[in-house]
């Protein structure tokens, strides 16, 4: 098993220690070092490249964004920001961050970030071996195709075409553009089949394509919803902050 080289950059020693403990449970993750600020990390990376940076933002001397601006490693390491502040999320994804973890995060949330790391590392490896094979592999993994019956005929719906999925008893309804397609499948089964980097379960009765979300609306009395690009409003029970994180990472 090829190990993924990880560098932890955080001015909080306790935070680095906890993250190291979690990563050491993963056989394919190798923590090659810890740095307390951007300057220390820059010097470390000049001597020893890393595949992934788990990077804090607010640090003395040189913050996480300045480190990325000055980094000369090629290929650039993947970046997972780890911070206690959610007001840097937009800038983080403008800097091509792979994920954005808000402290304190759960082991389950870290596992989702590591899944993205592995997928991106696999894609890089495929690309280096064969660009054509990498493209085909990505297309197959990200766009499963579903068979639906419509008006006495069989139709095919690619995952990327789906705006959102609505529960309907033992069935589910694909909302695709201005059309609806019913399929005999449970929401749990569909959630497992749809690409997790693109779709999110928003409630017991809704799975939404993250790329279709143009706004999130909150209500003090409950009734939060995701506003889609076609104007539809989908009620959500997941936290708005969690959804915003996922939308930014999709």
C-alpha cells in the first residue's frame, strides 16, 4: 500500500497531537512532520515534500494563505484547512483547498476529508500513468446511470443530470430539469450510489446535488431550505453551516 505523506501545520500543539493520533489509525497515512507556523513549514517542505497539508490559517509569523503563496513544491500538495474560524471558507476554496475542517471536528468528518484526499491522490496517479484512463475512470466513478420507466418507455438518467431526489414511500423521485422520474429505490440505497462529493442527504426525504445550490435560507423558527438554481426550495434539516462547507468543497 502506497503511503500518503502528511504534514501538520498548526500553532496549537494539542490540535496537532489530536490530529496525529487520528491519522495514525489510517494505514495509508504517514505523518512526516509537524510545524507550528508557516515559516517552519516552508523550510520543512523545501527539504522534504508532502502529499497533503493539514493547515491552520491563523498562525504567528506566516499564516496558512501566505505559506501557500510562497510554496514552490511541484506538484503542489493537497490542502485541507483545519481552523476554528468559518469566515475564511470562501478564500480557502479560492486557494483550491480540498476540504475545510472546522474545529472541533469529529472522526467521521475527518474520514470524509480523507476520502477526498485518497480520491484525488488516486486521480493524480492515474493521470501520471495515462491521462485518457484517468478521464474515463473519473467519469465512471462520478456519473452512475439509473434506469427509469417513463410513459411506457425506459429512460436513462445520469447522476450529473439530477437536481435533487425526493422520497416517496418505497419509491424516489428524480427531479431532472423540469421533469420528474420515479424509481423504485430507497433513499438510503440511492445515497450510497450517488457520488458523495457531489450529492448530500439534506433530510430524511431529500438528497440534493450540491452543484445546483445557489443559496441557503435560514429561518429563526425552523424551516431552513436550500434554494436551487432552477428556483426550487428544498427543506433541509442538516445544519446550514455543514451544508455550506460541503457546497464549498463540491
